[in-house]
């Protein structure tokens, strides 16, 4: 039963001048350290398979993989590269000149202003590099600057590296959906993280400061961590990673 009258019912905020944003359009995302191109079987599959070779752990938490041959991976890329959702990018590490990872936009919902980053598979050569961080920044920048209101990161709750990465990148923890899926015959609880458009200006400033050459010494070691820079922006910490930077 509705116990509120029309005059005292609590209402959420009005979204002024709302226009649903565009879907991803295939534009190259170019940074100082990373370049993201629309994934292509002909251009990228063989190079990516070589980067992933002998590292089946890359696929542990993904619903696909590992791949037993280059042709098997080529077929997977061919079947998925032209989807509208997920929308896959190949990530080029500009330091090495090699394509070393894949990431995608998915659950793309312009009508609600929500978009997710996921299906991330980074080869060992790309993991924990400036290029990997900048790739995530470039995708976040595209989403918010296109007009999305909410940018999501979801992962298997058992995947602690992914949960640490989400928090470091400035996503706020929103909870765990229990028994959300069955993946490769195993239960998946899903940890949810998100950033919203009101947080983007501060996150953008944090990324700019972290990616600045001045933030790295002659050996390439960071002077200040991105996790420290995004801490003041995050509205909720992941209880499983309270001190991670």
C-alpha cells in the first residue's frame, strides 16, 4: 500500500538536460603509452596469441579460454571482434610496440547512461605497466566524455588482483552479488565497483598526475601511487582490500 501522498512522497533527483550518449564507434584511443584499436582477427589475433602463449592463467576468471592453438584463438577473435556488445579493443603497448592485451566495453546502456569495462585479458608483458593503466584511463575517459553517467567494473569475487585493480583505478566498491553465475562449472560471486560522472573530474586529475613523466624516476618507478591519488575520490572501499594502493 502506498502510504505517501503525492505531496510528500520522496523523489530522486531530476536529471537535467539528459540526452543518451552514443555507443562506441570504433575510434582509436591514443595515449602516451598505449593505443587501443577495434579488435580484428586479421590484424591482431596472431600477435595476441603469441603474447598469451604459455600463460593459461590469463583465462582463469574469464568465461572463455584457454586456447590450445593460434587457429582456435583466431576463431574466437573472428566470432567476437565485430560484436556491438561486448565492444572489444586490442591494446598496444607503445613501449614495446606490441599488441599485448584485450579489453572491452560491455553491458552498454545509453538509455540509462551506464557502461561497463570488462573481459580484460592482459598478457604478462602488459600487466603492471604504465601502458595497462593508461589503457584503462583511455576507456574511462571515452565513456565519461561521451556522456555516460556510470562506469562499471565487475569481476569474480575470488579474483583479488581484479578487485585490487578496480580500487586502485578509482572505482568504488558497491557490494558482492552472491551466486551470480556459473562459469566453467564453478560458482561465481560477482564483486561490483563503479565510478560516476560527478567523480570524473577528480579522477581525470589523478590520472593526469600519475601518468605525468614527472611521477616516474629514471628507472621508471612511480613516485606516488595511483591508489593514493584516487583514495579521496572513492566513496567506498573494498573490505577485502582496505589497504591496497
